[in-house]
């Protein structure tokens, strides 16, 4: 049995307890078997037998990060065309294995994957568990269940909804229940519903597209089959209806009213705000050419989310950290830990509360609260050794150079190999003929073009 002693560091167990200085953690196999004063745990290690010692003096020993909202099958997409049409199931699956490596090397030892293409998330989960590929442990979702009037249906009605889409269109209650049963048969852990639209879509779709009774029918069959369900619900109505219908957790909830929040509180439904997608977009989108329409929409949403979700946190709603990684401003392996910083910035959380949101609370999505998310005896050995103190500056978790040790399930991740970004094939991207929405009108050419027709370079001729 392999044993590892993390010796003489600060143990930040993420239970909410005060960190323990000059403390140690002993791992045997894939379990934590001792936590406490350095001298006591060292004595236990010596008594247990041969072990490897990792000196953690001056460092923080804490649980691995849990990102409860990652989409491994997306592929860091920048458009709906990339998301839904381009790239077949075979290459999309292989590409996702690199995404998992990137996520793990950012200190994320477990993820929720609520929704994706084909049955890729389930295959990835099983391959990680079997030891075929390297990655965090996964709670796997399948296709979103969506109506025509939600984020899962971005295409015009005159074309057929792509079979390669991340969503399946279900416009009646019977269709929704049948699709939930199909997903469960295919092995998912999570049923994901597209409950409304997005700031990128038309404003009318933010009102909620599935009613309470439809949602309850989905939740009932999901729970009957021993699975869990969540919902993309930016609107107050979708958030309220899903909470009262028995959904296990909500995603976004940006535009809830106080009355909507009251329903969520009554049912004690956890929330994953997913602030990183919109906050990162606002931070860096102007540098990357995003339009004012998108930036203005996200600004309104972030302001609304900050207001109502601050109230939710203060009222006792369990907040879980998740980034929506795999698209736009949240590429794989880059900003998972920044969600905790956003929770502090926009929801007024303390550093401890934000860390718990990204560890102990987020374990709820994997239904593994009793096994991961904290440093306690009997828990699985998902451990980070961090050069710095996240309670003093939570941003240290974003600097991968300061993640000195990443252990997942009792095995130390080899981070010495540099991951290479693969070639991006032309068929992975939209076949966009003209990338700039402006056209070379005479006015544009006169004002902006470097190469102008000769007659434009001459002063205008005087009228005869």
C-alpha cells in the first residue's frame, strides 16, 4: 500500500474550520487516514510503515478544486456553428481528452459536466474511472432537454435541428419524459434542461420556456431512476419553477426577483451562478473584438446577478462554484479558480466561503459530499499543496506555477510534461467568408482602407 505524508504545512480543510498551522496529512492508497498536528501525524506515518514524505512547510494543504460546470465536449468554442455542427463525434471525443488533462492540471480534481454532445461525457467519465485517460472525476450529463424557445435551439425554424447538437428538442411533456428516460438508459448522472434563453439570444426567451408541470414530470422520472436534474435558468420564472418542481440545483439565476428567491429559499435549492463566463467576457471581450450588444447584455446580467445572488448567499442558499468552461472567455484549464474570486467580488463572499463553494459545496453536484471536497479522515485523497495562502489571497489558486502538488484519488499528477495545443483544422471552424461585419463601401474605403483606388487618392476635380 502506497503512503504519502504531506508534512508540516498549513491544513485548510475547507470545512469552515480555522486552518491548522504546522499540521500534516497522511494518505494511504486513495484515502486520507490522518490529519492533525505534524508530530502526531508523523508518528502515525512511522507506525504505518514505509511512506513518501512531501515537505509542505510554508505552504497550504487543501482539497482539490471542484468545478461543478464544465463542458468537455464543447472544444473551447466561439460560435454556435462550432458548438452544434462542426466536428464529428469521434474527433470531438478525442479532443475532449486533452481538455480533461488541462482541467486536472489547473488543480481541478472533480467536475460536473451538465450537458454535452452525443454521449461523450459518459464515455469520458467511464474512461477516467477505468484508468484509460487522465482527468478529473466526472458527474456526466447528456444532451440538454430544450424547447424551440430556449438556449438549446439557436437555429432558425426553416432548418432541421442538427442531430450533432448539444440539445434535443422536446416541445411536449411526453417528449421531455421520454428523452430523460433515454438519457438515463445511456448512463448519465445528470439530466440537464434548457429552461430559458441567454443574454446572447432574444430577450423574450429569458422569460422561461417550460412550465412547472413539465419540469416536475422531468424531475419525478429522474429521481425515480436515481439520477439528479439541473436547469439552465437565467430568468426568475424558470428558476422559481424548477426549484418548486424539485430540481436538485439551479444554474445562473441571474434575473430572479426577490419573490423568485423566496421560492428557492423555501425549497433550499442550491445555485451555481457561473459568473466566470460573463465576468471574464466583460474583462477581456473588448480586447478580443466582442460587439457592444454582447458586452452590454452581459453587463446588465452581471449587475442583476450580483444584486440577487448576494441576497441569496446572505439568506443561506448554498452557492457552488462552476465556470461553464469550454467556450469563449473560459477556456479549459485557465480560469477555474477565478470563479471563487468572482464570488468574492460580485457576491461579497469571504475567502473561506468562496473556497467552500469551490470544494465542499460543489461536491454536491457529484453526489459525493461524504467522499470529496474536504480534508478529513476517510475522504478520498484529492489534495493540493499550494505555495501561498488562499485565505489571504485567493488568486494564488489561479497561478498554476504555485500548485506544487496536485493529487487526485491518491495519485500525484505528473505536471512536468508540457501539453501541446493541437492543430486546429479548417473544418472545426465556421466557413466564414467575410469575418468583419463591415463591407468595403466607398465610404469605408475612403476612411479606413490602406489601399485606395487611384481616383480616391486625387483631390476632387473642380466643377467646370
